[in-house]
C-alpha cells in the first residue's frame, strides 16, 4: 500500500504540480526531486554549495518524516545544469552521506524547474 509523505520542513508541491514529496511503498521510500527551494517555497540564491545544502536539507526532512535517514538511501539521482559544478555538488552531497555510499548517477541537463541549478532525488529502504 502506498503512503504519501508530507512535511512542512521541506517545500510543499503546489496543487497544480501533481506530485508528492515522497511515497512509501512497502519498505521502499521514493523521494521527489528536490531543488534549492526553502521550506516556504522560495528559490535559494547564493553559491552552488549553499544551493546543494538546501537540497540536502529538504531531502533530509522528507526522509525523517518517512522515518529514515541518509544511511537508508540506496540510490541517488542528481541533475545539474553545469558540469563545472560537479565537484562542488558532490562535495556537499558527500558531507551528508557515508559508506557504503548509495549508487548514484549525475546528469547534466539544459535547465531545471524555476531556474534551479541542482536537483536530487533518492530511493531509500525503510529501517535499513
């Protein structure tokens, strides 16, 4: 049975957006891609490092609401709009996770919603 995860500690989807912050199905947690929106829905400006920290804080809040942590994550997908930011994004991302690291791909895209520069989604195993 699928369960919707929602927290006010991460940006909530607009009703017209038609997605959930995360879905739990059995012991699996699937997060929506998070960009550098603050919990009140404003796009965080600043450095790519600051923006990536905001993305990770959003994901952390969503995982916590689903009773999980970054240690529960088995798969990550990151989207960035400029490959010259790859090392900076991975550096911040790496400060939140530990061995064994989740499987991950990083994809360079032309653009992201609202002009964001980085978006990350995760798959986690509950109670792992």
